[in-house]
DNA sequence: CAGCATATTCAACAAGCGTTGAATTATCAA
DNA sequence: TTGATAATTCAACGCTTGTTGAATATGCTG
C-alpha cells in the first residue's frame, strides 16, 4: 500500500463525506453516518484523516487542484485563440463556467456533490471567507484580470461587485436546491447545469457591460 | 401576560437563535449556546417553542410577513406610479431589493441576521426547497409576473432562469460572507448593502433584457 | 391579601457525539 | 513462510446533546 495510492476504503470515506457534507453541512453530519455510508468502522475515518475538521478539509481540497487547472486552461485557451484584442466578456465567463458543466457531464456524481459543497462553503459566513480564499482567490483574480482587459473603462470597484453577482448566481446553481424546479412549475431543472450556464453567460455578460461601461 | 405580547426573554431567545443559526446553520448551534446568549435556562427555549426544529421555524417565520408586506408594497407603489405601461425592469428589481436595504439601515442588527438566515436556508439543498416555497413563492411569483409584463417577448423558461440569477446574487449578498472584502482588497464591503444593490440593479436588469429579449 | 396561571429554573435522563488505545486482519517484501 | 508494516475493527471513554417532569418564581385577578 503505497502512499500515493490511497486505499479504496479511504476514497469511499471521502466520497460519502463529500455527499453528506454538501447536503447537510459540516455540523449536520456525524462520523458514524459517514462510516456507515462507506461501509467501514467509525474509527477508520480518524485513522486516515485525523479529526473531523481535517476530514472536512481533505474533502474540500481533494478536487480543488484539478478544478482550478481545468478552469485556468479554459481561460488560457480562449486567450490564445482571441489574438491581440483579447477574449470578449462572454468568452471569459464561458471559460469560467463551462468546465463546471463538463465535470457534471462525465456522469461522476462525486463532482456534482463536490460543487454543491463549494456552494455550501462559499455561502457560509462562518466557513466562506477562510476556506475559499486560500484555494480559489488566485484563479478568480486571474479571471478578473482578464475581465478588466476586456472592459478597459471599468472601475475596479464595479468590476468586483459584478464578479460578486456572477459568483452568487453560480453558487446558487451549484447548490442544486431544487427551488427553481418548484418555482417554474417544472420547466426549469436545478440539475440541468447546461441550461443554467446557457442563461447565465449572456445574463452576466450583459450585466458586466452595463455596469462596467462597455459600449 | 397576554398571548399577543410575548415575554422579553422569549424574544431574546429568538434574537440569539436568529444570529447563531445564520452564522453556523441549524446543526451548528446548540440550545445551550442560544440559552446562554439569551441569559436564560436551556429549558426555556423548549417551553416556549417546543423542539429545536420548531424554534428554527419560529425564527424563520417571525419576520417573514413584515418582509413580504414591505416588498409587495414597494412593488405596488412602482406599479401605481408607472401608469398604463407598467414599471420598467429596473423599477421592478428595485422594488424587489431596496426594502432589504431599508431593513438594514434602521440599524436593527436583527434584520441583518434574519436576512443572513434566509441566505443560509435558500442556498441549502436540505432546507431550501421545503422552507422557502411556503413563505416566499407567492411574493416571488408576483414579481415574476410584473417582469413578464415588462418583457412581453420573454419565454417563461428564460424568465425563471433570469430570476434564478438574480436570486443567487441576492442570496450571496445577504449571506455577508466577507469574501468580496478580501477579494477586492477592501474596496468593496459585504456589509454595504446599498453599494451591493446599486450594482445589482443595473447588472441584473441588463441581464433580463439581454436574455428575455427587450430591445 | 389569596389564588392561579404563566414563566422560569433545576436536575436529570438516555442517546449520540468525536476520539483513542488496543486488538485484529490484510498486504507484501524478503 | 515469516516478519514487518499498514489497514481496519473493536471496545470503550468522557462529554455534550435535546428533551422532560418536577420545583420554584413571577405577575395578574379578584
């Protein structure tokens, strides 16, 4: 059992923890629920990950690097293909969002749970600030830089508030609360990330232009 | 002690519960923390409100009627003053958001906590659907009706997805995570609801027009 | 004042919590 | 096969949890 190939049971613990933390939050899940879902003894989670909070952090970090890389390479791709003028607002937002959709389309339920966990953390006054910044600020600031170039007349403050709006729309989407299903009488589905982004991209791009002074 | 005038201690329990639930979520708060914060015995919360979940519901419902009334009257006001053409998209969104700002400007910290609690619930896959619908769907559908009239070419599906984006931006604002403070290096502040809405209104109005086919 | 209902505290419960040390099983190199 | 190391389970701990029934305090009514 090498260090680089974690045991199957340790991965199952992460998978179940991911799903339950995303649904009920950190305090709403017990180690026994996780162990039970993973079909292992309760002590095994502590053996592999330490304290409960360490398991929480392990779940949060597990997919972060891969996620950041896929979004960053989407940004680089649209920057490379857009020549000297640089990518448009739509292209940048597309690069920001579409990788999240791909993650879902692989059929890997784990990614969906992970994104819901990010939504939980990002929207939490208690966890949000301290946990999101460390792993995601670098990437986010890179996207904001790109947007600044696409919107040369923008004031920085406006740019950040616009990003805040985008981030909020995205967060509620990732949370998959099912609220829009009820509200729309079934014509929209929370699980349909593609439809969400198909609307979110032109919506937020128009918002950026309106507030940040594109023509 | 009449039924209509709840005791001061019972109100303090609600106030503290509101604050702690908003910060840590339902499972992250114990009845002893609430009782301690309110300066009363643990058993008093059970005496007044029953089970923990009933206290949670009591907190959630306490300010809902007043909030709905203030937003609805803001909508009616802009409908009355806009003549036969009906209010613009901006006016409708303004009526949707500004009452939340007023609630904060009274200096009543309780309202800020309550709005953060709504953000927690609305973004939760576990609580969101079941709790938000009962209290807020009627009002939300009224606003969407108004938007439909202001955007006569809109497809219903597009309208709901646009509302979803607005709701997400609002939810993250109400949560007050402080993330934008860090991200912007201090030039934006989570606590500044007015600045948030000053940006959110033109941002989302432009999004609605873009997606829902205004000229 | 007495009487009574309400409000509040006190004391305790059974259940479940995270955590840990020791015992057991699995894995793999020698 | 043997021995060593990692993985896993077992069993238990001290503590906290939500809840409840009884005891006490409070405030109103007559």
